């Protein structure tokens, strides 16, 4: 099964201990731990939900993937958008992707924690609310949904980035979801 992963720094594999945007090694990143799957990691540091999906549509059409996984929204929240605004931005992006005819899995990011980048409770609450709103959105659009809030993801000192253990937990949760939903295809 070929997976195309659209996401932010947690998909990219950003190592929060680095100063210049370095990544964890491939074997540490959740995208590198999905044994038995062909994974195209399209994670980008700082990526928010795109308002223009043309480049993404072109990539999706050229890659002929079996499943497009989208986990975005944390940076939108960090930029001051509410969970409702963020889910509102996600809807047209997903609708554009669906026009290509691919199967889509929307993944809610884990809830943020207090840390160097997350310094108020309202941001944590918004990140919690985003999961519920994404679940509702996925249901409305008739697409698959996974909630990383349920996977016990360890976050780093900054309150938003996965630790090495967080990448492992994310990969385990996602593999279980893929096996249950797609029968290990």
C-alpha cells in the first residue's frame, strides 16, 4: 500500500533538540516506522493548511498513492486561529483532494501541552477541540478519520513536537488503525 503523508514538522520528523530544522533519523520518524508500506513523506516544517491546493493536487495525481494521509492544523492554532477556523480551512483543502478520487485519511494531531511554544491553556483547549471538529468533518465528507489524541504521544519540551518515543507511539497507533481499517493492505 502506497501512502502519501501531508503534514507539518511532526510528519517531516523535526528534531526539537536541533537549532537548524534538522530531522530525526529515518528509523526514528513515524513515517519511517511503517514497515510494509511505501511511504512518501511530504511533511514540511511550519506548514499550515494550504489555501491553494494546486501543487498538492499535482503531487497527489503524479504519485498514484493508495491513501493520502493529512495531519495539519497545529501551526494554524499556533498562529492564533481557533479550532473552528482551522477546521473551516481544512474542509476546502480536503474537498479539493477528494476531487482526485483518492482515499483520504484525516488525522487529528495530538493535544498540545504546556511548554516553550505552548504557554497558555486556551491553546491546549483549542488543540483538544480540533480533534472533535476533525471527526465531525471527516464524517460529513465520508472519509476515514484517526485521532492521535488517543495514542499517548510524548511531546518535547516545546509542547508541540514529538519526542523519539512520541514518533514510536504515533507509528504504532497509525499502524493499528491502518491494519484495522484497510486490513493490512
